[in-house]
């Protein structure tokens, strides 16, 4: 029997079962304010893109849920249920060593995605799940491809803003560790380019 576990602005998420395997069923909700044909095309396109990114990220060395089934016409994805705890929930519970370890790993994941020109688009501490001592990245509904340094820096900037807002006592440790892991993968030159753009973005926001 399915159980609704989240109803967002874009999609409903159900806990389900796929031939004996615990799963998640994500269905994009029709929008009444859009013309129906256009709405269907948008939901189909986003569903197709998300399923594609969930597979493509594995080539980048990033662990994501396995996709079991995609129904483009119904804007539906059935994927592996990840039994674990999200990074958001452990931040104020684990010791500094483990917090830094998981945040560095998150930074490595982000760098690997960016190395494949993949922008996650919704990097929050809720979208990193620790399961069986491994990190899993979820929710690619807003992902897109881009070679632009600006887009990659904005991706990190979002995570920094979320950390500052939701985890103010640990924000410096989180972002320092994320950037440390990012640098390990992307190299000094790319890291400096991203870091400089990140600073520019923050200055723009400060003086608007």
C-alpha cells in the first residue's frame, strides 16, 4: 500500500513497493494555471530530464537512487527507496570529525557533477542522505547542464545560504569542509575560478 510522504509544489512523493523492493514513486502534479497541453509537455520534459540525470550522475561517480521505472506520459518516476538519514538531521548530533567527513564528501560529489557540466539546482542538506556509511544525492528535479562558472558557483552558493539559514552554528564548518572536498576533485585552478565567482555572487547579493 502506498503512503504519501511529501506533497510539494511540483510533485507528490509516495513510499511504495516495486516488485518486492522498497521504492519511491514521484508524480509531477498538473498545474491548473497552465494550458493543459503546455502543462503536459513541461511535466513530461522535467520527468524525462530528472530520470536522465539520475542515471548520468552515476557516470560522474555520484551515488543516486536507482531508477526502476519511468512513465513519461504520466510524469512518473519510480526509484529506489534510500533507507538512511539526511545530512540535515545529523548536523547538530554528530561530532566535528564526522560532520567534516560527510561535508567533504558532499563537496566531492558536487565537484564530480560540475566536472560533467551537471548543475544540481537544489543543493540542500536535506538532499544528501547517509545510508550504510555511504552518501547518496537525491532530487534532480531542477538539474540542468551548463559549462558556465556562474551556474556552478550559484549551485554552491545555494548550499551556503541553506547552511547559514538552517545551521547557523555549524555553517562555517559545513561550507569550509564542502569547499575542501570540492577542491580535491576539481583542482586548484578550477577551484579558484569557482571561489572567485562565489565571492562575486555574495557581494552582488550584499549590495543589492
